[in-house]
């Protein structure tokens, strides 16, 4: 049974041009086949993965927690319920600290 997407997914252009190319191929593949569908259907809970709300300069954003090969990755995004359509905007994807640094630059820049 296919998962029905509840949210339209938007990806920041720098995620495509800067973040994804430096990630391992398996993470790039999972971005398309696993992480995007999770964010389109379960952005507030993370589905089968864990996620948490962020504080400080990234208040209002969430981070999907991705553990791979003894490393901690974060996919940072924001959920927009209004105006319609409901959407999720991905703003960074990288190793833990780098993902947050990039997110702050992209939100405040």
C-alpha cells in the first residue's frame, strides 16, 4: 500500500546544489526514496525516524535525525500548515553541526 502524501515538498536550491552532492550515494538515494516520502506524510513525527523541534534561531523548524555509518546527520525543515496547500520546506541536509550552521545561514541570510 502506497503512502498518501499530505504535504507538498519544497527543497531549498542550495540543498540540491551544495548539500546532496557531498553526501554519500546511499543518503542521496534515501533522500529521494525514504526521507522525502516521510516528510510528505509525517513531518511532525518523523514516521519511522526520529525528529525534534528546534530552538533559538531555528525556532519553528524541525530536524529529522538520521544515523548512518556511526555518523549523525540532520535534515532541517519547516512545516507550513497555512496558507494552503500544506507544505514542508527542506533547508539543509548534512552532518549534525554543519546542517544546523547551513540552516541558520539560509534562514537568516
